[in-house]
C-alpha cells in the first residue's frame, strides 16, 4: 500500500489539494491501483489524467485498459488480483478457485485466475478467465471483492471435476469451524450448477485435508479413501516427532517421501533417527515414495492394509 504522503508527492504542485487527498485515499485502499472512471469520479479532469500519465505519475497497467498504478506499482499478487477486478468493472469479484485461494482454503493458487463480472469482457488475457454477465453478491476479503463462500463452493464444484479443490475447501472451513452444512444444502438446488457435486462432496470430504502440508499427503489420503482404508491422523506428534500419517489405536506410522524433502544425506539421517525412535516405542514405521503413491496406488493401498492387519493381530 502506498503511503498518502508519497502519493501526494507525485502530484504536480499546480493541481488542487482536494484531488491529491481523494486520490491518495482511493489508491491507498487499492494497493495503488485506480481506474479511469474512479479518477473522473473524484474530480480529476481528462486533461489532467493525460498529463499525469505523460509524466509517470499514473502508470498504465499493460493489457488492462484504463487501469493505472499511482507511481511505481507494487509487483505482488494482491496488486495483480485487484487490478484484474478493477478492470472487470463495478460488481466484479474474484471467484472459483481464485476466490478459494484468496480466502485461504487452498494451499496453492489455481493455474487460471478467475474473475466474475456483470459486464461483458471481450479482452483475452493469458491465464485469466472472465466469467461474464454474472451479477453476484460479494464481500471484501483482505481488501479484494470475492464471491460469497457458498457461491465460491458452488463455482468450484461446477468446474473442478476431480473434486479435490472442493474437498480441500470444505476441510479448511471445517477446521476453522466455519462450515455451515445446513446453509450449503439450502443453497443447492435444481438449476444451480455444481449443486449435486457439492452435496456429494459435503457427504464425503475428509477433514484431515486441512492438516496436510503437501500434494503427496493429499494424494495418500485420497488413496485411503478410495480403497476404504481407515483415515489416519495427519501431521501429528508421536513421542516428540512429527509423523506424516498415524493410526494411534494400532501403532502404525506412515512416512511419505517427497522428492525434495528426503533426498539429502542429512534428511535421510534424520528420517532414520525418527524411525529408530518410533520403533523403540513398539511402533511400526512404513515409508512410501512419491512415485509409489501417485503411480502405484493399488499396491500402496494393499501394503497399508496388510500393515494395519498385522498391527491389529499384534494388539489382540
């Protein structure tokens, strides 16, 4: 956010002080971004807009007509998303997976930025999808308008065919104790895209997804769900060590070896020390690689079930 005094410093001295203050307040709320329509609304004349552009006080954002930064704009995700919402016009909002990530439901941003708007947008921008003629209720999340939680879930369910983003979003809402299942069911219905998928996800999502730290851990939970393996505790501490997946009633720990986290000599030594400690307490420790989980889930599931069955016999 650009401080007001810095915004005012860019303004030519012969321009009115009132315009300086109004523009500083507006741009300060919008990560330094403003639109041509907003400039006119605070009383800045067209000739002044042209003059400020010529001297570099207003910097046009490439590919986004009539959207500017006041002075050098911040090169960050918030500024990019806000400038896209401003470009899409009044009533626009982040939606679909972009809104879900901005709300903190998803670990990573989705590949394509989604913006819904009541307008018809003809511009085609790389990795940006404008969902046009959608007049939807919005709310500000960290200063950027987003579709409401239920609308975001419906949009995700309508477009996320594997359903993983919806499951992760529901798990995060559950973890934050903000999941209103009754309200979600009430909002779903005939003719509303995504309703059937969202109801199905609501009946089967895994709360454990809110505690995972990687796609590998997510995938292992999906393997457990697919092959009807009892779901483990995730990233829990056992005898002072953090374990990826743990079945406390049976004493089985599963460690998942991602390519980047278990490749160095020091990391392998740490893993060996952890396994030795856990075994000294009578636990069974099993390791699966990223390649095995993603490319050979059937055998991973069979081995996990066999390990659970063996531990079950030991506890009888």
